């Protein structure tokens, strides 16, 4: 049975360009990697290397400060600079630049492989901290902090492989190519968290992945991991929606899945967690989809962290036409990139370069609200973006107090469906920052 929910939209997925493309190593390898010190939303890191130092793959080059994560070298070579560079989340930030020697010399100090069934909880947390794992599905929160809060407090572990964002197929290819490892990683996390139920969530249109996983689950322990398919609709991969569909529990405003005894992790996070626990491997690479109508040869690439986005585009054959809009992590909720000098970070799932034809429909001029109600019908959280639009544009900020802006998922469905081309998502984000809304500030 496929689970479904109210709201959401059906954008053209454009996944056919890459869904059959296997994950391949980036070639040619980047001559230089730019590794930002801010890799997660909880905090940054401080360098422990200096210009001129030789580094190896997996070596720690920055230690966390506050609630940040460890940062590792993704190539072997020489540190050539520590300075300010473009960041894919917007603006600039401090980064460590490594000149690649193309030897891929592994760090000799990585932990030894271990039997995960004999690991204690302190050792699991230590390995995850040392590996620098973050949420790799877009959120970029520190995984060890989420696990510390969740251990012993959850009854349901949800592994998110829904991947509803158009163009992106990196998680889908991971399921097909690393399915056994992902199932094992799911069991490892469920055991660590003491969760009674482990659920792997996949969208219903990924039929070959679903069939493959069903076969693998039957060969393993059928009771260990439950496979659930969702009716394909954006934004089905959002944490609150997954909790609602899988458990029937509604996450209240201001709370998280953990408050309802659930833990949600992206499938790529589970894969990297398994590598850290079993092999002692830190996060140095990730899968990135390079797609879009302007890309000559869309692909799924295994990419060193810190690789400039322009190198990904070159590996995909470059542009076959000028792209008016280039984004990381998809067109619905991704970040527009002003320059492709920005590097890949741990939560970079894709690089999408839209063609003029693909971009034109979203650049039409804004007109007045026609009160059609489409934005209300597609909102998966049952909010009223039209009321937010009126309150912000008319300066009636007191009206914002009762509009439950903290529940907004920033999915962009309202902007996508609006026939008047009103930037509703941007207005909602703006409304969240207005102090007079009191407790509803998001």
C-alpha cells in the first residue's frame, strides 16, 4: 500500500536524464579542492593545518568549535591557502584550499574496521563525531547531536529515500548500487537507538529500487527493516510529512520528530554512518547529480568534498546552451548559485543548470492575487500563504500571529502553483523574521 498525504504538487520530475546513469567517480579529478570550515548548521570549525602542510585523504584539517563537525581532507596534496571563498549556501566563508597531488594517499591514522554488533554506544558516537557526519539530505545538522538526543527515546527510525525534488537521482542510485549497505546501516542505527521499528521510505515511482530492496530484505531479516512506498508527490520527503504518513502522528508547532519518539535520517547519511562505523571512513566524498536542460551529459558523480561546482559541470560535458539559472539541491528548494567557484559541501545533492525553456515559466511578471486558493490547497501543512501575502504587503503584521508560520516547511509549493507568479515562499520567509509576530517567529 502506498501512503499519501493532503497537499503537495506534481512538478515535472525531469529524472529520466540521470535515473539510469550509474554513480561514477569524477573525472578528471579536481586540481584543487576548496573545503569550507562551515559544513553544518550547528557551527563551524577551526583549522589545525597551515599553508604548506602535506595532507592525506581522510586527515583532519579542522576541528569543530561550538557545535560544528570535524572537517577532513578529501584529496591528498598540499595546503595552498586558508582564506575566504564562495560558499554554496550563499555569501562567502573561510575555507582550506588543497592542491591535489592526484595520489589519493589515505590517512594512516584512520580507525580500524570493527564488528558493529560489539560496539558500545560511546564508541558509536565517538566514531560518528570523528567522521564529521552531517545530515546529507539538505538539512546539514550534526548527526552525532541528533543521535545523542534520540538514543533510547524513539520507537520508530525512518530512513528517508523519497527524493521528491525534481532532477535529483543521487539517493535513488545509492539505493540501487548500495542497497545492502544501506539496509545494514539502517539496522545498525535502529539497534543503536533501541528503536522497535525501522522504516525505509521510498517513492512509489522508483519501482526497480523497490523490487530490489524487497528481494534483499527477504534474504536478510524481513522483520528488521520495513519498506514503505509513498505516492509520488512533492514535498513528500519532508520530515514532518514522513512522521505523519508513517506513524500517523502530527508534529506540533515548535516541536520536532524526536518529540513524537521518531528519528528521521536521509539515506546518504545512513550510508556514510555505516562506512564510519565499520571501516572508520570519514566523510570525504558524496554522490552528486548533475542535471538540467542546459547540461550536455547529465550524470551521477562520486565527488570529493570541496570540488568546485564548475568541475562537476565540466565532467558532465559542460553547457550545451547558456543557463539563466544554476542551483544546488534542486529547483524547488535549492540555492541559486551566482558563481560555480563555490564548492561541494556535505549536503550538496545536486547541481541543476536550467535551460532557458525550463526557466522561463518561473520568471513571468507578478500580478495581483486572484484569490484562487491554489496555494492553500497544495500546502502540505494546511497553511494559508495568501493571508501571509496580504499581511506582509499591506503592513498588517499583527495578522501574522495566528498564521502558524513556524509550521512552514519552506517547500515552495505555494510559489510553484501560484497563477499570479507571486513569490509566496519568499514572503513567508520574510514574515518569519518580523519581530512583532511574537511566538510565531520561525
